[in-house]
C-alpha cells in the first residue's frame, strides 16, 4: 500500500524553502545542470506543486498539469544511476540546510530514494 506523509507536518513555507534550497544546488551541480533549463523558477514552481501532493496535500500539480506520470515526464532526459544519486545528494543537503530531521525526514527521504531510482531510464555500460 502506498502511504503518504502528512503534508501538514512540513507546511507550505518550509516546503518552498526546501525546494529552493534544492534547486540552488542543482543550479551548481556539474552533472545535473545541463539537463535543466537556464531559468529554474518554473521548474521549482512545478516541483513545489508536485511535492505538495506527493506528501498528501492538495493536488496542485494535477490540477494544473494533469496526471503526474513522472517516469513518462522524465523520458525526454537521459537519467542514469549517477543522476539519481546526484539528485538525492542535492535533496539531502537541502534537507540539512532547512533543518529537516527525525522520523519525518527519514520517511520522506526514503520515499524520494525509491522515486529517484524509478526515474532512471538510461544504463551506462562499461566496455
Ligand atoms: C522535471 C530531472 C528526479 C519531479 C524534471 C526535469 C528534469 C528533471 C531535467 C525538466 C525540468 C524542466 O523542464 O523544467 C530529474 C533527474 C532526476 C529527477 C535527473 C534524478 C533521478 C525526480 C524526482 C522527482 C522529480 C525523484 C519527484 C519526487 C519532477 C517534477 C518535474 C520534473 C515534478 C516537473 C515536471 C513537468 O515539467 O511537468 N526533472 N528529475 N524528479 N521532475 Fe525530475
């Protein structure tokens, strides 16, 4: 069964802080940066909408953009295990920056680990 993490525990302000802290890192990340548009403000806005509903809050993303279909929305980008790892590192550091801790952080982060690995659509094979 899919369980949700109470959105109320985080709240809209803290979520915004978290996502901005996350994209400040993406903006500087050598592996991630090239995948994203120059201006990350629209990306951050969509991510805030998505995380709101991912955490069990109002369905802001779906209301504006339709069914999330996250794996499908990521198919235009070649996402490897290294990208997933980098994404998660940026998120973990952002969580540190805004002071997320305890059980809430642990459960939230674990769920993001699963989702991030689900987005991997490109395998790198060493020759
Ligand atoms: C969009 C990369 C994981 C949620 C995007 C975009 C890129 C990207 C390049 C397009 C940005 C834009 O055009 O504005 C990645 C990479 C990941 C990853 C490299 C590594 C695994 C995740 C995860 C989540 C997520 C784990 C959610 C938990 C989103 C959302 C959007 C998005 C909500 C906006 C979709 C839309 O344009 O409608 N991602 N992503 N991504 N990503 Fe990811």
